[in-house]
C-alpha cells in the first residue's frame, strides 16, 4: 500500500516536471529546447539601412535579395532611426510565414528557413520596403 502511494507521488512529480518544461518552452522559445532542435547550417545578416523609412531611398534592406541554404538562418538588424518590421509575403496577402515584432533601432530578428523556395518579405509600417530570400 505504501509503495503504491509513493508511485502516485512520483507520477505527479513527473507531470509537474513536464508542465514546467512545457511552460518554459513556450515562455522562452529561443532557449536550449529550440537550440537543440534547430541549429542553423549557415547564418547571414541583413541590415535595415539608415533612412529606410524614406520611400525615396534606393535601398531598404541590405542586401535586398539574399540566398541561403535550407535550414539557414537570416538575422535582420534595424540600423535605422525608425521602427520597422520584417513580415513574410507581401502587403495584404495575409499569408504570413514569419512575422517579427516591432524592431526598434538596434533590434534583431532571426528566422530559420526550413523549406526551399523564394520568400518575399516586407515591412508592415512601410510596405514599399521589400526584400527576397532564396532558399536552395
Ligand atoms: Cu519599415
């Protein structure tokens, strides 16, 4: 009877551990759980250039077309004085594969591309800001 009682305690303890891991994974998605799962094969950086919020600028993302192997990671860094976002698809398409939070000056956003293809993206605040990632 006693053994049975402790087994129940152990069961609750394991459940509690699973719950803690699950909540941790949701709350801190870029920590070791995801790190183990998805190590990028290559990393590349794209700059959101100074004055990118100005529609007369001739470049917004540098480089605006970037190639990366499958499971490669792109990191965007906002070097502009204005807020920007990096959202997949095009303005009004509604099919967003990835979507960054509001990036302030110096903020970064990373995404691992796990499918081959050509992926367009844009800034929701300035829809004229467009870029392309080619995953091969
Ligand atoms: Cu923008």
